[in-house]
């Protein structure tokens, strides 16, 4: 890790517009890359990147503030254009490492068009720049990358996890806490190395409404936006309360109505919205917190969703806003400290970076962070073993059977994309 006080090195950043690239994920290599992309396959927007100019790890309760200090120092020393970085943070202060990566090459597409961002520790020559542009704009063949998968049980046997859900409900009913989120994991062994770029394209095809992401071996498609900062505009999308989808449109509408009428799911959603609004209130004014959620329909499930917006009144960058919001009640519970203690006591696994903030940051403080959900971590260098995650919000009306069904529905996003 480079010291934040090291002024002997500088980042050289060069940008230029590119011809329109509508499928950003098709640019990513088999062995990984970096991604934060949303939209249909023919109209993706966001950022992808590869190569590594700098990679740093942070751990402990100060992981967010230490990352921001390091990033600020890197940006202060940059010459030319502004750099960008991808980041993924551990759910807990310990164990687990959080990581920030500055890519060598990044492609960004937004309402202004498609742009190339090259970052180097050496000045970038015109010849090198032209060569990279030529490589990026050359025709790319789309990879399918399917493989056979063997599934195996996660950290806890299913019966033990169900018993933990029942224990959590009992402790909620006793008044110890209002809600806790319990997660499960599942392992996948592949018969050949995973093509990460192809996996991300399949996730995007199935879930264009989600943010498809890849940062340091954590890959997924999350429907939940923890925070977006665009100048003074701040947005957070809260999801809590889940119902399966049906292929029959009439039945699907009935399921959505059941979700809206469910006291259990409405209670879970209110806790999540209130936790986000309370965290943003210390940085924002003119908060808009809708009184009723809307239904967000994805390919496999539908959620109660609320978009909370506000106007930033201080200079808090996206990373600081993410630190203020994490962990929300949607991935932890409420009250927060009691929920975390119960998770540590009975969940029976290390979440790593699952359910932590994941996204990108810019030099001006703007950025986007989602919550790392519907995701998997690549567990070995051969890219043949993955660990999938799914979590369920437990409240007074929860049952172990319904939570197993919900977790299986959430696993389906990654399971289907793998096989």
C-alpha cells in the first residue's frame, strides 16, 4: 500500500470521447475486470475498467475514513483529468478486508456519451493512447462462458439455519429487537474457469433494472442503491419486503397486491426506510421520503421499494455518505447494534464483502454505491469455486419455511446465471 503522505509519485490521467459503446460489459475479459453498469444490453450506462494502477486494502472501524483520506491524496496528486476508482467494503469492521482499485483503463457511458479514461504512473504518450483507443473500438466477440456446476451446502446446514430463524423470531417477540437480517451461503464448483465478463452479461440480460457489478472477485447484480451523489443531489433506493414472481400475469399481480398488503413486509420496509432517512438527515435537507412504497419487479422476485432523495448541505463525498448509511436495516436490522450482535451470535458465517457497499467514486466527491446483494465471491485463483449469498429480513411475523423460500428465490439470480 502506498503511503498517503507519499508525494514522490503522481497519477497521470487522460480522457477522450469514444464512439458510442452500448454494451460496456462485452469489453470485460474472462479473468475479471471492474464494473458498475445498469440498463438493457443494448443501452448500458455506467463504468467498466481493467488493469490496476493502484490497489489498497482497509480494515477495521475506520475503513471508510481511511479509504477517503487515501483517495483524496491520490486525487490531489493527479495531473490531467480526474481519476476514478472502484470500491468494495466489508460488511463488518472485522473480519474482512475492504478494497479500492484505480483501473488503468476505464470506459464510462452516461447521458453525455462514451468516454475513455486512462490512468498511469507515467505520462501517457499519444501513440499509447491511440493504440488503446484502437483496441477498445475494434469488434468484440461476445462470450457465452457456460459451464457445468456442482452445488454444495454452505457454512450451515439448512436445518440449522431454519432453527436460527426461529430463535431470532423468538427473541424479536421477547422485545430484544425489532428486526434482524440473517444470511445464508451456498457453494458452486465449476468444471472450467469462470468467464467473468460473460457471467456479468448474463446477469445484466436478466436484470437490466439492477446494477451489475464486479470488484475484486465480488460479482453480482444488486437491486438496491445505497447512495448516489451527483453534485448536491443525493438518492438512495430502499428495498425490504420480497415476494416471488409468477409467469401468469394475473397471479403475478395478485402476489404484488399480497406484498403491498402484508403487515410483515410493510413492517420490515418501514424499518429500512427510517434507517436510511435518519442517516441522510445529518447531511441533507429537503428530504423526500414517500409515505408508501412501490413495487419493483425483477425477473425472479418483486420488492417493496422506496426512493429517498435530498439536497446535500455539506461537502460529504459519496464515500462518507455510504459510511453514514451502512449498515441499513435492510441488511442488518434494527436497532442496529442489537441486530449486529445477534448476527454475530447466530448467523454462523463470515459475510466478507457481501451486504457491504460496492460501487465507484470520483475525484469531485460524486459516486454511486449499491449494497452487494444477489452476488457471489470468487473463492480461488482458478475461478472454479464461487460462494453465493442470500439474506432475509426477520421480523415478528416471519417463519423459517417462508424465509427459506425467500432465500432460494434470491439465490436463483446467480444460480441461473452460472448454469
